[in-house]
């Protein structure tokens, strides 16, 4: 990848929460890059550290108790971790913005949706009230909501419509990167299909890069160019869709695929992963997946696997692949 | 047939609201055979949970009958005996357990209400057996729900439903709040229990792939109406109703090679309050004609044992 095409680089990022119960190691030494216009899926189960990663990039890790303990986040080559609060505020909404999981709670219930979209525009662009409102109306039309509904309040919209409003707010200043945190998890499947289609179309039109956080491997197959699988704060496998879906290497990724009931093949029994996600306060020694791993070796219990490139662009963290 | 456990006949449940009558379940009929699983699929607001609740009499039916072993249970007042034979597993393992009761108290409650156990030792033994059955370690006996993760909480919910050895269990989205690896564990547990104890399940979910995995027969609901009913394999092989087709095509599959022709539904679910006559799906249906918005389609047998409620089902699918 050429350097000038790199939009976002995350290097060796670790984010921990320092609580009374101990240090929660939410994100541990993750690396990834995103090129302009590219879509990457970040997949993992509850507690894998997906949302913390997103908050880290946005500069929204609640501090205290959270703190970035190591690593770098470069956005167009600029280090975000050393940026001042003001600089971050200028970036957020303009250069990168976020779509939150729950459209029911991420909108302000006492402002009209038009005002909420215009607010972002006025913050970042020197536009009069009238012009900002006009632009808000255009954006609302773009996400498929008639401009007449600008003066309505969030409670007058259905779940799918609210998520469209959230997307409109995120896109208002044509950011270069969108971080979407489970954008369709709270929606019904037919509405999810509508919202995903809308996001794909807009992304194509605007050339926005996207980091899509989800637990759904199906959504990733549908929307992303590449995918990273997270487990216990680490990226255990990363690569293009072909790499990860067809040439699955990490036992956790295999386990995820085995757990999914399939529409095409009738299987008698699912093959779940035994056990539970480890507590991030007390991660197991060695590879964090070893207590649940069907292919666990003696050395897995003591040695942490390093990121290994098994084929060009396909990275795995597993001792069996080293 | 002698081994029919549940027979639902023209069941209706309306709720009175300030804006009019809400038709949550409208004229639904089906049967469930002993030891089988009926999957009920649909999106939020289609009446699937209400249907489950009316069948086990947590809600009273507005009209229609539910026959359990051939006896009409809607007509008689609910008895402890009916309650014992029909149980429910709830969707949300976070809000369906009393936070002030320990695991053993939660599981003991139905046993105590029904005076099943003669002595304290007997009760403790039963609780231990139940916890063992659902895969909860003994060290959790005195734990409280907030100390446990979602998967373990759902196991408590299952143990509580099993405590009285029911014949029929309504499972209302039992796995949708869980992570996929845990979801697979719970689905396997439920299948093992069914095999072992011949339970009959009614499995309510919005997830087509889960319903395909677990069900013998399936009904698809839309706004209180049943739009399609058939055996599970048949339904996936020949999906006939335009809504079922859209629902199926909307699922993102974890497969990067399958080229999908997606039918994306325009618009959203319409209001179930005082619905006009006509097909309730007409507003979102690509094939809708004038007929659809004035005449309600009847459920008819389009293929052997495969029922569809749609005026144009034959034309859409090229059937005679």
C-alpha cells in the first residue's frame, strides 16, 4: 500500500481501564491500517475490545478510568494521541465521525432532527443558520428521509429511520473515515438490509473509508473489503475476505464460523467454542485463547504468539502458524 | 391425529389502545406434534411473542381456541396443572430473573409453588440435578444473576422452565441476546434436552438461520397474520410468499462467494391498529395489485402441506 493512500494507521495500540477491581486490559497491542475508501470489518464478541478500539481512535476513551498505555494512531500521518483536545474536536465530525449502535439513545430527544444535523455543519463550516439548515435538508434527502420531516423529533421516527438520521449526522461534513459501531444490530433484518444498502451506496458516492464494528460475519461478508477478528483485546486474525473466510487459520475464527447456523447447509449440531470469554482483568497466560482452544499445545500456555504473515496480507496470531 | 399436542384454531388477540384496536394476533391456526419444534419467524411487532403468551395463557385470547391434548384450555380458568405442563423461556436473561434471588432460589420457586418436593433434601437434590442438566457448575448455587454472564443466566432460565418437567415449552427468542459462540452452546443444549425428554418446543425468533437449524415446521408472521406455513425444509426449498422471500434474502450470510439477488423491502411495517381489509403486506410488496389492498388473502394449500396467504402466489412463483 502506498503511503499517501494510507488514511488511518494504528500501531501497537493498548488501552487499559484502571479500576478498583484491577487493570482491565481491554485492547492489547493491536495494529491495522485502513486505506482511503476502504472498508474494514472489526469482528468479535461482547468484551473483545471492539468499541474501546473505536473510542481510542475517536479520542473518546473515558479518562479516568481508561488510558491509552502504548501505541500510535496516525490519521493522514498526523498523530492523534498527541493532538490537543481542541484539535481532536476539530477532527471529530469533520475528518472522522462515528455511528453508534443504538439509534434510540444516540439522538437528543429534545432537538429536532434537522437541528441535530445542522449543529454538526455549523460547528465545522462557516455557514449561516439558513445555509446550514438547507444543507441539513439535502443530507436528510440523501439518506432517504423527506426534507419535510426536518422539524420532527426523534420519537416520531421508527428505529430504522432514526439510524438514518444518525448516519446523516455522521456524514454531514463528508468525513474521510466513518467508524460504525454495530450500526444495524438493533434493527430488524429487512430494515438492516435497507440501512446496509444505504451505507454502501453513500460510501461509494462519497469515497469514505469505514471501520465497521460488528459481531455478525454475514454483515462483514456483505459490506467489507477486509476483516480483523478480535479476541480478548487482540487482533487474532486479519486479512482480505478471501484470506479469512476461505483460508481460515486461527482456531477462534474457525470456532466463530462453526457456531453459526447455516442457511445453505443443514447441519445436525452446531460446533460451538467451549467455555467463555476470559475476564480482561485476569487474562490467561500465554495465548489468551488457549483455555478454549481445541488445538492447544503445551507452549501455548506460556508463550504469547506474535503476529505472523501466513500469506501476503493475511496475519494470524497463533503459535501453530509461526 | 393422536400425537398432536397443541392445536391452535383461529386464535385472535386484540389489545385496546387509545387509538383503536391493535390486532396483535389475527386468525392464526396451526398444530404442533408431540416432540416436534415449531419455529415462529417474523420481525418486531408481528405478534410472535403475543402468540406465545396467549398459548400458555399468560394473556387471554380475544377469540379462537387453543387445544392442549385435545382439550380447550382457553375456555377453562387457568389451573396450576396447566401451568406445570407448559413453561416459557424468555428472551432477555437480564430482566427475566429476579435480581434479589439466588440461582437456587430461582430454580426452587416453581418446585415450591407446585409442592413437588417432600423434603428440603429432595428439593436440594432436584436443584442440583437441574443445574447439572443445563450445565451450571455447583459453585453457582448461591450466586445472584448479576454475577453471571448472559449465557449462564439463560441456562438458569432454562433450568427454571425444566423444573416442573413440562411437556410444552415456549421459547421466546432464547438466544438472540447472546454472543454467537454462546448461542451455539445454548441451541445444542436445547436440542439435546429435546432428544432426551421429548419436549415440544415453540421457538419464537427473528433469525431465519436459527429457525432453520432447530425447527421441524415453520410459520412466518407479518403484522399479526400468518403468511406462510410449512415444513422447515420445504419452506427453505420453496419459499413462496413475497414477504418470506424478502426476509430470507435480507439475511447477510457469512459466505463471500454466494452471489445474492437481494430483494430489499421499501418502507416499514405499517400500523396494526384497526387495519383496513386487504393484505397487510401490500404496502411493501413489489407484486401488490388493487385486489391486494381490498381483499384479505386466505391461507391456502399451494403445494402439499405448504400454506400461503397471498393472492398472487401462483403467478409470482410460476405455479399452476
